[in-house]
C-alpha cells in the first residue's frame, strides 16, 4: 500500500429516512463523503505541484467526474486531463461544472425554489405518464401498478438558455400491505419557455425512487434492476398472476374518491372513464382546475388503459381543437397498450 493512492468515497448519502426527502437531505444524498490517502512514496511520484493542487482542491467545488479524469491520468500519464492533480478554478459554478443527472449542486442560488402552484401540474402529469409507460414495459404480468399522483412538492428550477430545468417530487399511495405511509418519486424534466412556440417541447431527463422499495420485492414481477419502479399489492399471493390492470369498475374508486370532483389541497380534479371496448379498453380523461366551478382548465390529460393480459392495441389520440392550452410536446399521441 506504500505505493498506492486511495480514493475513498460513498456512492450516496442517506436515502432511507425522512430527512432524505427534504431539500437539505437531497443535497447530502448527492454530496457524500470523499477523502484521499496519499502515502509518502506516492507523493514523490506525482510531484509537489500535483500535491499542492490536491490540497487546495479540498476546499473547492469538485465532482466525481474530476476523480474520473484523475484516475485515467494516473493509469496513463499521456491522458492530458489530470483532474484533481491540477487546481480546480475558484470561480466554478453549478452551471459550468460537469454534472451527471440527477444531481443536486450545493452552490447557493443554483436552483430557484418554486411554490407548489397548480400551473406546474401539467409537467407532473407528463413526467408520471412517461414513467407509467416505462413501468408497463418493465412489469410483463402487470403486478406493478401505474403511478397515480396524489400530490407534488419540492419544486425547483434552473434557467438554461431558452430551456427551464424543472425538478420535483411526486407523491403516490403505497401498495396494499406496504409499511410506507406514501411512495415518492423524484423527476427532472426540461421544457422550452418561449411563448411563441406551439408546444413546450417537454423531455423527461431523469427519475429516481425516493421512498423505500425493497419490500415490494415480494410482489414485483420486474427484473431486479427495475424494482425501484414498482408499487404492487403485497397481499396478493406470490403464486397468483395479477391481471394486467383492474377492471374499469374497480379502477374508478382507486383513482378518485367520488365523481365528478375531488377537492385537493392545491387544486380540483374532474376525472371520467369512458369504455372504448367493453372489458378490454378504456379512456381516462382528467381535467385540473385551480378553483371549483372554474371553466378554464389548467391541464387536460388523457390515458388509455388496457385491462387484458393477452391483447395489445395500437392507440392514437387525435386532438382537433385547442383553446388556451399548449401541448407538452409535438410528438404524436400514439403508443401501444
């Protein structure tokens, strides 16, 4: 070990307590401990200037990508980027440093905290819809349920040229039998803020599971790496195959408490289910309003639900007219269910 330089760091901070759900906890999660052990023999090999740079960088903004460059240089001195063995600029910011996604940078003012206003709900619907498509592909027997948002929190934004980088957490009801009070997912999306554009050109950048999910291993039908996607019924016998989805009549009470309006903390929801093909296919339409009895909607979301475990459908939703509302993206509303 006398000729070995050691870099010791955690892969992430605390993720399994209530503190991890707070903004401070999220920063800690993405900024874990990191230190270096440099024996005397190594000091002589890498040189005084590299050691001086390494010492100065202790109090500067660094990332694991810097460490990546450092290790590559130590393995091959022809690799030009010396990483932490050269001084990191003192004027580094979260906007200029290389960051993987998702990441929470610790520079003050990097992200602007937003209030949980209803105007952000369309982006919640978009992110959840994208994740539900992923869940559907990852759960072939349908044991993992589609995510139904019950609320959102911890909104923050970054201005990136003509784009807005938006991060938020989505809350959902846990699966039957789970010890979780609620399940929580974190999302990062990117959308255009130019008013003249016909759509928001929204893209899902990343997502992660915040709440514990190991318990769902008993009822999940996903691959081990996809368990983080799953919310399932822990009361369902492990040898019993779940239907792809609930019947229309059981699905309605699961999504809403009564028809047609549910009062939530920040908005009102009006949701309806239309049967396209009896016992097989339904269309869910969900309108969001800021106030009760309001005519203008904040958002409208369509979901097509396939209840069959042995049929698939190619589905397209064609919008004929839009009034005072902008689509999330210019992609055709077409998919397989």
